[in-house]
């Protein structure tokens, strides 16, 4: 179901809109004791607002993804699990990763527009640990998107965890030559 929704985001959103509209109409009728017409109009206005927000969000994320792919970059989150507590040991840092043979150039960025927010770093990769894990629960508290996986990269200065969509991690692994 998730895969189908990713492949057809607008159709999935339209189906969700209809279901939400029916649910909102029923709740408005039950709670407010309004007529069907009043409930339908109110539900239409509210669901239309949510639908417009979703359409613009999907459109913005697709444009961002296309821009990154054109430049050979990926949207990624990194953290340094072996660093001192209070630093980036448990916090995911959002940014743009530009992979090349044996290294990853990481530019911290904020928001969906991916505006640079700090000093870029180059991570020299010695190897990749096998296996990936899903980022979920409390571990995902600084990541706003779903379907993210993480892998561990071995560097000169210790381990670095990189989290991204599975397709992005596949591309990253291929470019690093592992």
C-alpha cells in the first residue's frame, strides 16, 4: 500500500480527500447536530484547505528532489554516534550530501528549500558496515519524513550514521564503490 501511494501520490491524496470528507461530514453532523447540507459545506471547506496544503507540499518536495538529482546530490541526515553527549551523537543533522569516490561532501541545510545553515564538511569514507535499519520511534524525532533508513559509514575519525530514503542510500552505496 505504501509503495502504491508513493508511486501515485495525487491519486492517493484524492482517495484520502474523499474519505476525510465523508468522515468530517459525519462527525460534523453527529457533534453539531447540523443538517446534511451545512455539514457537507463545512467539511468541504476544511478538507479543501487540507488538500491544497498537501498539493503544494507534494509539488515542493518533487521539485526539490528533481533539483537534487540533477546535481547528483541526495537529501540526507547524519549524526555522529561516537561523539560526546550533547553534541550530534543523538541528533540528526539535515542537509545535502554530494557523494563522490571515497568521500561525501555534506552541507547542512534547513527547511524544504534546503538553504545552507552551517559549515560544510567532507567525510572521507573508509568503508560501509553491512546492513541497514529503519529509523523510527524516538530515533526519528528530528526527521520529519517517513520511510527513512540508516546505514553506518566508517571514517578516519569514527563512525557516522547516514539516514535517507532507501533509493538514495542505494545510490550512495554505489557511488562510494561498496
